[in-house]
């Protein structure tokens, strides 16, 4: 996702970007793959939703599931792409799979906050 609203997460910075930040704000992690059509369909919807939240309230992150990053996807029991996971206080609080509507994503995030 080329959106400046998303922080890039990798195998090497996952703990800092996702886990550590989740103690001060909700972290939404989009795990997707470059070759995945539903992932590409979700990108503009997730970007639009992300623009509605303050970075102090919700941190949006993107993990491209390739190479070393697949270890993170595996450790989180990701079974398909895209998978969007919400983290709060160092743990997963909810997730959804596949492309969803803007309203669904707003409700998902608001319920996690």
C-alpha cells in the first residue's frame, strides 16, 4: 500500500511497530500479498477509513506477506489474505478476513477502540 497513512511492518520491526505501539493506541495491521486480488480491492477502502482516524488514536500498519515476513503471518495463524488484525495492550483483540465494506471496517475499528 503506497498510502502515507500506513507504517510498514517487517519481521524485524514487528514488536516495536505493532506490539509496543498497541499499549498507547489501537494498532490495525493489514497483512496482505502483492499477488492477492482481494488485497488490492481492500487497499483503497482501508486507506479511506484510515484517513478518518487520528494517528494518536489508531496506528495503521501494513505487512507484506513475503520472505521473512511470512514468519509473522505464520505466528499469527494467518490462513488467507488479506487478514486485518487489531492489537491493543500487546495482544490481538479482533480480526477480519478478505475485502470488507467501509461501514464494516469503521464498525470493526470502533468496536476495538
